[in-house]
C-alpha cells in the first residue's frame, strides 16, 4: 500500500469522464476554486510516478516479466490470475487524477499564455496515454473529458491513440518553444522548470512510441526506426536528462518501490531476474540486488510455488532503486541509447549498432558504480553478432529498465528476453490487462471482452 496521499484537483467522476471546468459553486474567498498551474502540476507528477509508473498495474506487469514475485501460494497475479475489479483503481486514477487534470492544466495554461505549463501537460498526457494503451489497447480519449455532456464516450482505437500521442508530443514541443508566460520552478518535481530538458524528453518519448510500432500492421521496423533516429538526434543527451521523481523518504513521501518491497507487502524479487545476473556474470548484481537479510545470499523466489517461504531469505532491489528516499526513473538516458541501438540495427546493421549498445551498457555500469575494468570485461562478453544483436540489445535494455513496464512492451514486440510461463500458470503469458469492472459497468464497450492473452493492435503475430 502506498503511503503518499495527495489532494487531487479532479472532479472525481467515476471512470473516464472528465470535467470541462472546475465545478461552479458560490465562491468562498477562503476556499478558492481557481488555482495556479503549479498547484495542478505538482500532484499530477506525483501521481504519475507513484500510481502509474510504480502502481498496482505496474507491479502485476513486473510479475509477468518475472522481475517481482509475491511470497504467496498460487494462484495469484504472478500465475496470471486477474479479475476485472483488480484493476479498477489503476484505470480510475489514470483518468480522473492524471488525464483529467492534465486536460484542465493544458486549457488553463494556454488561456493564460503560460505555454511552458501547457507544453509540459501535453507531454505528460502523451506519457499517460502511452502507458494506458499499452496496458489495455483501445481507450476513451478524443470523445472523453466532456463531463455530463458525454458520460459514455466511444473508445479510440489503439492506432488512433498512438497518433494522438505523437500529436500531443509535437504540440508540447511547440508550446515550450514559444517561451511565453510563467515558467515552472520547484512545482515541477521532474525537471525543476528546465524546459530544454522537457523538450529533450519529448523527442525521446516520440522515439519510444515510434519503436513500439515496429511490428504494427502497415509498419516496418526499418521505417519506425528511421523516425525514431530522427527524434533521438534531439533527445536525451546525458543521465541528467532522466525523467525522474525524487522522494525525500520522510513519512508520506517514501519511494513507492520501497513500499512495495516492505515485509508487510510480501513482494520480493523473482528467481529469473536475480539468477540472470549470475548467468551473465554481471557485475551489477550487488549494485542492483540486495542480499537476503537472513542468508546474505542473492536469492529470488520462483513464481507458482505452493508454499510460503521466509521473506527474509529472499532478495529485494538495492537502495539505489528501492531505498526509502530513492529516485523513481520513468525514462532514462540508457533507455534512449538502447532505443537508438535497436533503431540503428534495423537501419544499418549490427556493426553500426554495436558502439551505441556498448555506450548504453557502460552508461548504466557507471551509474551503478561498476569499475571501468569490470564493465569492459562484461561488455566484451556480450558482443553483438549478426545472429544475436536484437536479443542482446533488448535483454541489456531490460536491466536498467527492470522496474519499467517498457520491458513488457519490448517482450511483446520482439520476443525478448525469452520467457516461459511460470509454474502452475493459469494461461499463457498475458499480453494485455483486463478492462476494469468500473468501466465495464459505467461505459460498456465490445472490446471489454478481451482476455489477458489477446494481442493488442501493435502486437500483431509475426
């Protein structure tokens, strides 16, 4: 259970239906209904980090990717048990807390001429839509957020959502370029008002979402890769460009992953993830994984076991990623480099991709405090060839991205890293999330019958 509680500004309508404006009431001068852009931005950024990137749905996905495991007997989420109501809160938070407030923020900022804020809000809207559509597929967007004027909007197709993502990112870049009106400062938890960094993030996200469509109907990997490379030329330039949220570690502001892995949550790391470091002779094992408290060993739990083990005999993430005051990294320079390496591979071959791939690994090794000699030895052992290039690029990308649901996107579109379904699995490995019960009740749509193993539009069978 997360301990970060925020006073959100949404109108609180159930499901996806947003408000056109703040509720019209007799105004009390001691309780204003008109707030500044910064008072909307800060809690939305917190929610995106804590509830979207590191929330319940994300944790379930990381069980599918065999990174996390519950110390509970099967059946559970890790063995692909899901009920529609399990995901109610994730959908409602995405729509009423995040997207609704971002729509309000964009309109408010543009009306006031504060285009830095509207640029940010459109970039974050694209990020939220991208995460949501990669969970569920078709979603309400273009006909949503009209309040009581349309409580049951038809869904946009995933193809339409992806087009909207790119349009939003372009609009965000254009608004920031106007350099007009009030600029954010401390109210921007991600970049502290560094608008150049926001622009670089937007270009990097454009590349990310172009690469998601490498096997989408009507697209080619080479074509999407060229689009991505064009954006990456203006994208993240160093680790200082990371999209990250800083947590102080004080009561109520703990890193959300620290809260996921506390003993009362019964969440630990999975055997597949932990043992991968040993198989690769990866020097990041001790940097990214904490030894089990009782044994001092690096031990994950196998999903699907019948019994319950002693929590303190299993490993959790290191303090760098899951310490009480650790940062949460939602998009990183390493991801940008691996994206560039994959795109270069499609366009120019593995030899051209190799130096970019090596830089990506070395950048993460440096972040983790691995010596240059150990990094060089490891990189040499993971050299690209014509037969292994895509597999290694995606596998290595997944190491710094291990707490990101981008790993699930990459697995669905490339098949890497190779996974087999877990012990006592109830189905094949899921390729989407179920639509939430709250949405089925309030806005029935034909697509809501989708099963966990059904493919999304961009996840076309090859």
